[in-house]
C-alpha cells in the first residue's frame, strides 16, 4: 500500500529514481481509482436514464463527473513525475516521456517502464533497490 501512494508524497519530484514496483503500484492505484469513479457514475447515469426529466439525479451525475475530472487532473503531475523517475532509474533522460505524444511513442514508453533499472548509482542518484545500512539504536 505504501508503494501505491508514494508518488503522491513525491507529488512534483522529478529528480531521483523510482523502482518498477513504485511505478506499477501507482498505476494500479490509478486503475482502482478510475473503477471507483466509473462504476458509481454508470449507476447514476443508469438511474437518470429511467427518470426522463433528469432532475437531481442528472445534477448528481454532472457533479460526480466533475469530481472525477478534478481527481484525474490532480494525478497528472505525480504520474509524469513517477514516469520520469522511472526513466531515470534506467539512466535515461526524463524528456523521453514526451515520446508518449507521438504515434507509437506511448508503446515505447510502456516498454521502458517494463525494463529493469541500472544497478548501482547512476547520474540520477543512488539505486533505490540497494539495501540501506541501518543499525539499531541499541548498538549505536
């Protein structure tokens, strides 16, 4: 669960590296969030279709869609940031994220997200998978 929301804590942090787990857990979090918004919206729209005049249910559907759009917009920056950090893990420039704007470029970025990062420190920082040395305060 911690890996799912880690990009939200690093909201606009485009520096450093991100593991595949961090990226894909955030991806799963976004998918679950979409499902959490789409299912009630479909139910609300289904109810409003039976009610010919729309009324308060139509207003509720509009408000729910507006809230979903706001949440989506709020997640664009952490999505870009975790993607850039994932590219940094492979010692690539974060500008490769712009490949998603050209035809078939999104597929290339998808492939990059599947690849393993570089071992050890690279120009973007230390290896996030490397074990950190921690000593108990009792022995310090």
